[in-house]
């Protein structure tokens, strides 16, 4: 028997095409139906089972310090942790004073807040580098709630904050947030009521964060991309830098809040620049000349130095001594940290009656606090090559608010400026937080008066110098633009919003813009016709590669995105554009030609003549149909929804009506299951889906050659 094709065809005597590849069948596993009762029972048994191993995992999960502290490398880590903890502790003293005033509280409450936050995060946090404590954005948000409640309670907002803290020796005996009056009963003055409101807000924010941790919503951290986090850090760095300029110049400017605060602050700075304190300016310049070169040397020789040079500590010590013995405050009016009262207050529960009033404000504060903490922890974890647990971070920051709220503290979160200082000064683990807490404890109990002469401009310079890493991201923009224009746009939008609108809104705007970019990417995906690589089974884009073989009569179309309600129209329009055949228009042209034929038959009465004209019209309509089969490569289609299934049905139906067969190839299991449930495959038409492009193309050629073979036999 001959194996040569019949004359005029490519069909072999066995009826097969030379390119034929037998379609193999995969046996699918039987799927068991989802039983909610079984699932719930299994989950309850898993989570509620009591055992020593389960209890150990629970305790170690809630307190990660029990896992990493026994493995602590004392010789390698202690010097860097001690140095970073000491420097951050020194920085926290004046910053705690300033930020507590932003929150509408007295200075000592900022020190309490930082002290307790360091201890609790040391026990419960998973990040090795972030510094948890007071943060300017949250302080402002707390201050807004406090001012609103003070006004609602009838306190005069124009009154200055009364200093009711006394000497450390008799602090506990002479002051309590709840002042006692023998005749009229308990009386709370403005300062007392302010910390009561602040503590209540803090308690509720912590409760919200713990609830979010229990609900396992820490997965939202995956929506914070690298470009978004980097843009947020750079934008926030501008805000921090702007807030420190007034200390470098030694001027006082009004506080600006809300959108455009950064611009208004700079306007105020230039309006008052003629009031610059020369002493503070000279001190700032000298500190910059010392800090910047030394920090660069630290970074350049970081692989050779066992620990970075503690230049910040030396600068603080020398500046304090010079300011004290040179009487800079008295002679030149230089701004100094001033007196800090010492001692602790007795714990007190939040005011439960205030919870309905502060619940909404506390919720927004909780969200911002979590977002900032997770953003910074993820950023530094990626930089140093370790992982953080977003849900555990929620628990940690939640309890950093709940427990301190009983000790006259206000809301905390990770703080960018202090985290950058902490990381750049050699921090290895959260042991540095213990050192910071010890520094704050010494300040609270003993050495507060020693920082009286420390100039605020020195601390401002240290903060600004440690922002240089985030600000250097501008140098990476050209490279970022070449790698991904979308990521660059996300970086620019997040950075601009964080700097020009506000820090908290900048993060929200960045997340929304990032999600919009994802939607646009899926709405306008890459699509192309494919050709076969010579002597292989590989199909690639005709618009990208040259010298690809185009299969005669077969168009292979690839759509690189899910097919769902957002891009279903883009799928159809791109398909019609690339194949140059719109079946809807073809059918409309055929109907129009048929109507013209019937109309001419009635008018002229010449069916023979007009029939020829109609045939010619139909032939002209069908001339562009240069292919008989369309193969849709679904390898890049991750999922398909109801709208996508209906679109696929329409495509199949429309092409079928003009004589073009539609085949699918390389569909994943979930897409196939969705198509089956959506009745895309009619009964007896399961051969419309193939496991490979070569298999689909071979089937298309074979079916077409069979039809030609039957026509050839009939003609013979």
C-alpha cells in the first residue's frame, strides 16, 4: 500500500494529514464536593486541640523573642545593637518632648510612650530593625481627636498647657491625672483630660489592631510593592526633613496640617528666614561637616569595620558640653531641649465613657499605624534578607498601644526617621530596643537635667543626615524607568502624594494607584499572533521574532491576561484586529448582499442575472477570510469569569457562522473547569481543547485536509 498523498491533496490513504499528532487523553481525578461542616470541624480540631507542642507553638508565635534571643550572637551583634540603641535613645528624648506636644500632651508622656513601646515590641515584634515609638503623623491625628474632645468638654482651647509635674522626689505623691478636691469631688483639669482622651484613643486603636490580627488580614501587606514602599519612604523623608529645618535655623514657624503642609511650611520658613539664629546655623553647619563625611566613611568601610564609628554619640556629647559651658542659650538664644521632669505615674484605666466618641478616630489611627509599621518592617526585612510576619506585627503594634494606654501613653507605630537612624548605626536585632528603653529609663529617673543644654539643631542635623539613603532614590530613577515605567509611575505618585498631600494619605493614594495600574495592565494586555519556530514545537510572537513559520490557513492567537469583565471587550477587539476578520461585520455584509439580491430580483425580475451579481458580492465579502481555523493560546490566561465565558461563547459562535473553526490550547485546569461549568463545550465537542499548540494546529490541518479530501473524492 502506498504511503504517498493522493494527487492534488496532502491526504494519505489512511485519511490522515502528514502533520497529524494523535490527541492524548489525561484522566482527571475525581473531585470531592466541598463540605463546610467537615472543613469547620477540621479547623476547630486543628486550632482548638490542646497539647504541649500546640501550647509551645502558640507562646513562641506570640512572643518571637523566645525563639531568636537564645540564638543571639553576642560578640557579633552586641556592639552594633548597643550603639544604635544608645543613639536612638538619645534622639528620642527631645523628639518625645516635641511629638507629645503635637498630640496635645505634656512632655513627659512622650517619654512614657517611647519607653513602653520599646519594651513590648522587643517581646512581640518580628522586625529586627524598625524603631517603634512616637510618630509625628499619628501624634497629629491623636492631637486632632484630643482637641475635639477638649472643646466638646468645654475646656478653653486657648489656655496654655499647665505644667503640673513637680520635682521627681515627690511626683507620685503630689500629682495624679485625676486631681482630688475635698469639697466637690474628683476634678480633672485640661492636661489631665487631654491624656485621658489620648489614652482612650490609644486603647481603642490597639484593640482594632489586635482584632485585625485575629481576623488574619495581614495579607494586605502584599499589596505594598517595592516601588510603593520606596516612594513612600522618600516622600515621608521630605516631610521629616522639612520638619527639622526650623531647628537647623533656630526659628519658630506656625504648624501646618493637611494637604500642602510641606509647601506651606517652606513658605513660612522663607518668610522668617531673616530671623535665623546664627548660633544654631553655625552649629548645624559644623555638625553637617562632621557627620556627613564620617557617615560616608562608615558606609564605604562597613565590611572592614566591626562596628560603625559612633559619630552621632560624639557629636551629641561635644555639642552638649559646648552649649553648657559656652552658655549658648543664655548668650545667643539658641534653642535647647530644656528641663524634663522625672518619675513615673500610677497606672490608670482609660475612660470607658469616651469610647463611643473616639471610636471612629481610633479606627483610622489604627489603620495608618499598622500600614506604616508593616511598610517599614517589610522594607527593611527585604533589604537585610529576612522575613516578617504581618499578622504578628499587628499583634505587636496592637499590644504596644493597649498596655501603655494604662500608663498615660498615646498611640505608637514604627517611626521612619528613628528606624533609619537605628539601621544606619549598626542595629542587628531588637536588643537595641532594650538599650533604648534603658536610656529612656535613666532619663526618666536620673539624668534628665543633663540634656537641658543639648541644642535641638544638633538632633535635627542627625535626623536629616540619616535620611540621605531614602533621598538617594532619585539617582535610581533613570534605571527604574528603563526597567519598568509602571513601577516608576507608582514610585513618583506615592512619593509626591506622601510629600505634598500628607504621609498617611500618600500611602493610601499609592496603594490605590498601584491597584489601578494592575487593572490597566489586565485591561490592556499584550496580545499577538504566533508563528512556529523552524524545526521545533515552539510558537512565538510574530511581532517580536523574525523568520517564524506561519501555518497556512491557521491563526494562532495569544492573550496574555485573564479574560474577565474588565477586559472582555479588549479581548474581542484585539482578536478581530490581529486576524483582520470581524465575523460580525462579515455576517452583516452577507446579509446586506442577500437583501440587495432579493430586492433586485423583485425590481428587475431577472433572478439569473442578479443571482450572479449576488454571488460576486458574496465572493468579494469572503475573500478576506484567509484562514479556516483560529487557535487561541490560553497559557497566559490565569482565570476566566462569567463575562469572559460569555465572550468566548460569542467568539466561537460568530466565527462558526462564517465557517471558521475555533480551538483552545494550553488551558489550565481552573480555566477548563470554568468553561465546562459555563457550557462552553457543547456535547460531543470536547475536541475543541488541546494540551499543546502543536496538537491543536495538527488537528486543524487534518480536519481541513479531510474536508478537501472528501471534496476531491466527490469530484472524482
